[in-house]
C-alpha cells in the first residue's frame, strides 16, 4: 500500500449491515438446536471471541439476502473510485466477515475476531493503528464501542449516531460526518407497531365466542372478555416477535415476508428481544387480573407456541393439529375467563373447522411454492407432491365441521338456546361454500398464506359471515 493512499475502515454490525451477525448467529442457533445454544453461550461468557467462533461454525447464511445499508455501500464505492483503500473490520467472527466481503467485492481487506481476540473497542483501535498508523485511516462506525477507534482515526464518520454519542463528540471536541442518520425513535415506534402484527389480533376475538354462544350480554362478563382479549393480544404479539427472530433466513427468502421488520433490518434484534419479554410480562400481568385459570391457559398457549416455533412446525401433520390448537386454546381461555361452560358441540365444531383452516394455510404455502418453481415450502416438512393429500384434508375437515353443526341442529340441545332453530339450517350451505372456496383459492395459489387474514379482507368471505350471522340472529 502506498503511504499516501487514504484508508477507509468500515464497521460491519449496525454500520454496513442493519443487523448484528452475533445476534443473527444466536437466533439461527436457537432455531436449530436450543440446547446446543446454551453450550455456545457458555463459551461466549468465558471468551467472547471463542463464543463467536462457536456460533459462526454452524451459521449457514446467504450474504446476498442480508439487510445492507445502501447509503453506506454507495459511500464505500465512491471512496474506492476516488482511490481509497477500503477495509472491512468487525468484531464479528472473521469467517462471517470474509464471506460478506467476498460477496460484496468492494473491500481490499477484511478482518474479524479470530476465535482468540475479540476485535472490538480498544483492540480494534490498536489493530488499525498497527496496520495503518494513528490518524492513518478514516473510520465509519455506529456505536459507543467505536469511540476508541474514532479517537485514533483521521475522520469520524457515523451511521445513525445516537444523541448520547453526539453529546460525547461535542464534549471531546470531535468533528464528525454523518453518512446515515435516521430519526430512530419515531421509526422504532412505527416499526414496532408493525412487528406486533395488530391485524392478527382479530384472531383473539375468539375469546368472546363462549360468551356470544351462550347469548350472554351482561356488561360484567363482556368487560372480563375485553380484558382477556387485551391480554391475549400482548401475548400473541410477543409470540410473533419471537417467531420472526427464528425465521430470519426463511423470511428473507420469501416474496413478501422479507419486508418484515427483523428480516429487513428495520428493527434491531436487541430491541426485539427486549420487547418480547416486555409484552409477554404485560400480557401475563393483565391475565392475572382476569383469573388464575385464564392465566394458566395463556401460559400454556405461550409454551405451546414456543414448542411449535422451535420444533413442531417442522413435523409433518403434527404442525397442522398444533395450529388448530392455537385457535381452540383461545376459545377455551375465553370460557375460563367468563366462567361460561363450553358445550361439546361447540368444541367439536371449532376443532374440525380450525383443522380445516390450518390445512388450508399449508395448502396455500405449498401452492405458492409451486408457482414460484420451488419443490418445498420454506421451513416446513411438506413438498409440492403432498398438495393432493393436503387439499383433501382441508376439504374433509371442513365438511366434518359442517356435519357436526347439522347434527347439533338435530339434537335436543338446540332448543335450549334457540327459539327458531330452523333458521340455522341456512348457515350450513353458506359455511360449506365458504370452506370450499377457500380451499380452491389456496389450491390455485390465489390466497394469502393465512386464510383467516385473507377472509378478513375478502368481500365474498365477509358476505358469507354476514349471512351466517343473520341466520343465527333469526334463530334466537
């Protein structure tokens, strides 16, 4: 290297990338083998560089789908065109750093932690000084850990610097140039709201089903149902955040899931972890006010979702039954909250209806995979060859739910709740037509992969819902 040649040193995590490769490795490890993750954490606590090496060994990632900062890449490209020597230097394991550097092709050198030395803070500063000399390089960073490096750099270049960081620069009399700056708190709140998936809270209205089925309109009971609904919303949002962290790789390969906050890098993994715990605790505290039985129900729901996310979603057929169980638990939780006993008819009907919807969800995933030329749904145990069987299951489960409803109408129990049960027969063909339509749309790849969310936006589905509601009201 020529002595007069300028050097531009670039940090990786949070600077060039919107994410952090250590936390990416952690999420991948948890999704693959949570027990083995604890062993790696033990190494990390003893020696950070060694721990990073253990996590990096098993991380299988495609650098092409990582969330890069376009502005930083443009800055690096321009610097290189102007004759600068570009260096990628990171505290992440050098195996990961080199793989990213090789893919981008805009760096002359790449360095990372080597399993013994953690290339961060003072250590990174000393490394760059030994290689390029004090004030012999410009440095782009993003966090307080980079202060030691900036102190020895010729130019201080920042990415999304916090107010605290800017205050430190001012106190130290350091000039800095912002390569990228975002109004982080506003964006964080907007992104967090999106990540919580408030549109999915619609499913939590199932806690009111036992109340409405019993035709109970007491204000006290409805109020309890509302509190239970709010509790479930926070619990499910915590689950969605956790699932998104485990599905980072598959989401980034998906046509629309790649826009999710974690997959796109719009929300940091650390911020997500904090909010997973926050919304879980918030949901549990609110659930405690509803009642002990309800609290046990939502805790059981959360544990089941963890099992599903870590293992069961990759199990053939079992995953469908677990998906259906998520809906049924909401209904049971509503019963426990309100104190209204569930009838065996309602449980049986809900069980098969939700099995049908869960199967339609898998059918839609497979059909979309087939249309994209893929032979397997990402992160699932099914291949496109399973489509005929999955389609048959979706229809048959839905048909059984309609038959159960018809048997209920023939039973003596119906007269206990309805004065004119004959009107309820009108709901049967409407419900069956709706299920058949969903199954056909899923088979043809014309459906969003979540049938419940699809139905909430589909005019025909809403029309079917209104008709069924009118038949039920007429029968009361």
